[in-house]
C-alpha cells in the first residue's frame, strides 16, 4: 500500500487508522499529494506560503514554545541552510503575510526574531542533522558562494555529488559577507553556518574569477554540471551630472570597502540615495564613520521603501532623516570633490497596468543641499558577460535558468531580490541538477497530515502584544562599528513571543455528518470564519474560491470553517456539543520518492 | 429631492467643524457625521493651559455645545476611534467593531505629540499636553506637583513653561534643537532662547541628551548623558506635532508625514479629502511639502474642503509669510498664519 493511499481522496477521512507504520501507529499520520491538501496549506498557512523557501514557520515557532530550540533550528535548516543568518537579515515576507497582522488582529508575529532565537538559544551541544545519500561520483562546479551558491552546493552534496565552489573574493558568503554590515550580521556566526555547509565535503576555492582566471568552457569540460550563482553585482547608476566626482560613492562598493575594513570618506553631512536595505545599511554605516547629518533620500514615500519597520526604526533611532518625494537631479562639486546635491521634488502618480505608484518630477522645484559626500544605493543588476557571453543563451523559467550542463540560480537569474529567495532558488536548482545527473527525481513535496487533539493555545494568547527586539544603546553602537545592534530575545521573551503564533498549520474541520447545525460555534467565533454555505468553488491549484454563503436553511449544504479566516482560537472546539470539530496538523514536507 | 450624501468628517477640531458648517449651509438634507476620539464637543485647544490653571472653566473651553450640533442636524460621535478605512467599499471601521459607510469623507484628524525615537523607551513616563483628555488626566497632578522636567521645547511647550512659571513651579528644561521640527535651531538662536528662559528662573540644559528616566513612588529621576541628575514630580515632552494618520495607513491613501493632498485638498482616492494639520500639500512658494499648523489655517482649509466636496474647485492658497516668536527667537514660517493667536479665534 502506498502511503498516499492511506488518505482517501473521495472520503477525505483517515482510513485504516491502526495499520499505519508501527512506529507511528499511535499518531495517525498520512502523507498526501492531493492538490486540495496543497491548496489548503497554501491558503491556510500564509506565512509559509509567503516564504520563498517554504519554511515550516508554525512548526518551528511551536518548537520554540516547547523550548526545543535545536529541533526548531533543524526545522529551519531543512528549508534554508542559514537560519542564524536569516534570523537577522531576512526581508521577512512571512511577517507581511502573518494573519496576526491582518486588520483588527493586532501585529504580526515576530517570526524572524523567533528564527534567530532558534539559532541563538539552541544548546551548545546541538548536532545538525543531514540526510545524506550515497556518493554518486558526479562532479559539480558552483560559481559564487553567496546564499544561492551555498544552497545549491549544500543540497548537491547531500545528494552525493562532489561539489567545488569558485569564489572571486577572498572570503565566501557573497553579499552576506561583503554587502551586509557587521552590525547586522556578525561574521563569526556567518562563517559558522557557512562551515556547516562546507563540511559536507564541499571544496572552496577563493580568489578565482570564472571568465577571468578560469574559462567557463574549462569547467564544463571538467565537471558534470556547472552552476552560475554570481548574483547581482553591477551597480545601477544615477545617470546624472557630477556622478564621477570624488566622494560620490556607489552603495555596494561603499559597503564592500567597509566590510573589507577600509574607511571611505563620508565627512559630516551625507546624502544617501535609495530606498532599499543597502541604502539604509550605507546610511547607518556612515553614522559609524563619524557623519553627523545623514539623510536617506527617496523618490516615493516611506510606505514604498523596500525595508521592514524595524529597520526604519533603527535608522531613525540612529538619527538618520528620511527625505521623501525627492529625486537627485545633479551633483555639484568644486571640480574635484562633491560639495552639494540638487534635488527636485516629486509627487506620486498612479499607473494603472500593472497597478503601481510611481513618482513624477514637479517642475521648477529644484533645491540644493550642501553635502560632504553622496552614496547612491540604487540596487544592482547581474553581470552576465564577465563569466561567459554564452550565458545569455540560457533557457529561463521562473527563477531557474539552464542549458545543457550549465545551470543558473539566485539573483543572477531573477535580478536583485533577497537572501531567502536566493536560497530557495538555489535549492530548486540543486533538485533540477540532481534529476539530470541521477536520471530521475529523488525528492517530492507532500503534505503530512497528523491528527491533533488540542488547539495548543488559549484565546488569551491572541492579546499578547508583540515583543520588540532588544538592542544596544547608541554609545555602544558607535564605540565599535561592528557591534551587533540587535541582541536577540532571551529565553523568556522567545517563549512569550512564540505564544502569539496562531498555529495556522492546525486545520479545523467540521464533520458535516455529525454536526447538528446548532450554530453554537458561529456564536462564539470572534471572526467571521464559520459559515453556512451552499457551495465552495475549487480552483485548479486546489485552493478554495469565495465561499457562497446562505442564510436560508433550505440551501445550506454544509457548515464549514474557512481556514483562511480562522485565527485558531479554539472557541468552536470548546463549545461544540457533538464533538464534531477535528483538528489536523498539516505540514509541507519533502520525502523520498 | 433630498441629498442622499453621507458626509463623514474624522476630526472634531476647527477644520472638521468649519467643513461641517459649510456643508450644512449648502446642503440642507445631507447626512453629516463628525467623529472624534475625545469625549468633549468642539473646544479651543489653545486655551488648555488656561483650563489647567482654572482661569477658564470647561464651559468656556467649548466652542460648540452638544445642542448646537443637534440644532444643525450634525451627528457627532464622541469617544469613538476609526481604526481603518476601506476605500473600495467606502467603509470606516471603528475600534468597537462598528462599521459605517460614507459617500464623501473628510479627514481632519489633526496632530499628535511627536515622540523622539531616543525617548520612545520612556514613553510611559512622559506626559503630553495635546488634548482635553490628557489635561483632565493630569490637571490635579500638575497643581500638586512642585518640580517639573520638560524635554524638547516647541511652541506649546514654551506656553506650558510660562504657565508653570506663573504657577510658581520649579522647572528644568532640556532643549532639543530639533524639537522645533521642521526647523532646526541654530546655535545663536539657542543661546538667545536660553538667556530669555533663564530670566524666567527656569533651569535650562542644552547640548545634552536623555540617558534614562526612572520612576519610583510616583516621582521620576532623570539622568542625562552629560551626568546631570534631577528628581522631579512630573516629566513632559514637547517635541513638535506629527499628523495623526495611523488609521489611514494601509488604506491606499497616499501619505508622507501627513496625508498627501493636491491644491484642492483631494487625496489620491476619489471622494476622500484631507484638511488641517493632518494634510500635507506641495507649496510652490517654498518648493517643498508643508503641513499647515494653527487654528486660522485649519478654519480656512475646512471651509475650502467643504466647498470642494460639494463640487467646487477652490484652490487653497498660501497665506503669506509670517514669523512666530519663541522666547525672543523669531522662526520664519512661510505657509502658516500666526499660530495660536487667540484674538483671531
């Protein structure tokens, strides 16, 4: 009997409950590949769905709650190989999607801070878990040791392939090492997590540029597959007069210089141009270099900045001003050095397709600001030509690109995104390569379903306010530029914050055959989540469309819980006189085929 | 035919009430609702210091009585807070879970006290004088307290300082040059201000910053970065005002520091307008965006917005260059009328 057969698609109930593998016989577990289950998980667990790497967020938060930090770390690591790193610098698409942050529900859960807690609070004797396949004698070269390259290398090593990483810089890590400042990401932690990847038998060659020191064609001859994961390193230019003056820095190069231990000149008054993480990192680094008047200059408003609230707050706390609705038009100098910058005011305007807010210059609104230096952090694009001109010919699909033996992943394919997307892209790429080298797929995503008796949390937990991250004071930030600003949650804080998670991975269902339609559950539900319906349309991806509600008893087909609206308060479960509401723990996992 | 419009005004200050008055005058049948998170009818905010010292009674503080709203057929919802605006369905959500619909919405929610990022940790120890609700909470406490510490400065702060001085209280002030947002004080301005304050027997601290505020048994111990230690009964913060627009965030209405409006006080969303000190307008005269402050500006913006809601296209114009006086230091304002000029009320 295939494991999937244990879960009947027709009846949607567990069959043969006692005959599942003996070790799990008490637990009643099933693995499903039914589109409806994938759809249900996608719709009901918004944080996991928003995470490019599909991290089991409610799962690890529950482990933090149970103080099983090691297990929480491993749950993270099974989706992303750098949990401690991402727990500090992730762009947190999960938090934006968190149901706790929806209107009237309060603030989203501090998912990223809890991820960090897994790494910080796991016992010193914690052992990482790797499910290794037998060696295959296949060789793969990975170009670039940034997040995408590391993820590809790690997963290929797990699959039993021999991996060599080529890194052009002195140290591995790519953007993590050279783009992100140390006060946000301590280098000893970064190196520890990189070493945990490299110890899978992966070899690392640093200081070698492919396309300069070694030709790509050479690698293609020597290896069974080559992965290009060189990221985005070509900075976008301002394209205005005066850009080449002394003390006009490019954001990425500025961060690189600082991360190499240099001290580029910033002076006292600094204008940073840009609205992303790099711009804020540059501004905060300028403060640490002794600047006293640092401004972030953005074309739109703060709402459209590509950074999260805590980053905005830290920048503000460090005295950085944000000038919104401005666009640089000219950099002014004395012939050699920058002395000022001219801006124009902008206003927001709507673009209909695709719906987007753009900024438009306001005529005759030029004004000049005196500055000692300008840092332009406008993002970067992939450098396609350096590695090989042939790379333009790669076949592209979503975040993947390949042709013959050559594969590409991460920002090189997608353009500048975030670390978690690069890792997710890297992992996908590794699976594609393995399939090609191995001749068939070895891993498959399934939904693990486990009967769960309780809701695991009282309703009172819904009202716990969000816990802010602990940080060091301004004096300590300035005394040594590398001092990490955020210090992490202590054990009790992590526990308290973990209580806030709704545990959306718990699926609530009403058995329509046992239900007596007393409506007691509807009466106690704090949200509009239990509905009397006449129909639910199903989308091709297994998700539900809009519930067709009815208040006419003659039309009621079922009373049902809309899991996408449910905040898992458990009130319905407590009040049901027929005990016809079941809780099932759903988990998106990967298993061997 | 009676108008089917429901004009909803968020804010019960001069902008909101003058808008309501114009709307009522020109559209006798429309439903008009004013929403306020305070539990008092329209009152003179600049007279709050006089109310603290009992020179003014609650009745004198009021501009309108509850009866006068009823007389004008204006529904007033007091003590209710809008938490969210759904622009597609033209619905307002309240924190008590009620929802109401509008056909046209005027946001005139005014300002709140600005808390400096460096002081956020101590917010619970800080007191503000921004509303009747604040004042009612502290009025007796102010009378009984002897020693005060004031952070920042700003116009209201100096007025409060003069009031405390007249009451014979001991006051220490730590002036933040950036409390006068959007203006930063120059060193010369600061020195002039200090000299003027010291004549008033106020202890002044400059070029220093907060280290910590510790509360014990209802009193506060303040330590500054440069080592000054002070024990006081009450701590106040006056660091300028910021538009009260949290409930607008996420609604799709464009906001910067305030709600972005064009010269007709229209937001980017149809049928939603903003006026008074919560609105931010591009002012070609200064090549910058400004938020207006002061009672007379709020009144004129309220009147203009009402006319535009009714289909006119009235442009809000700059009202000339003025100066306001902070303890002998003149700060130039280019958009604002004299603020807090009670003679004009």
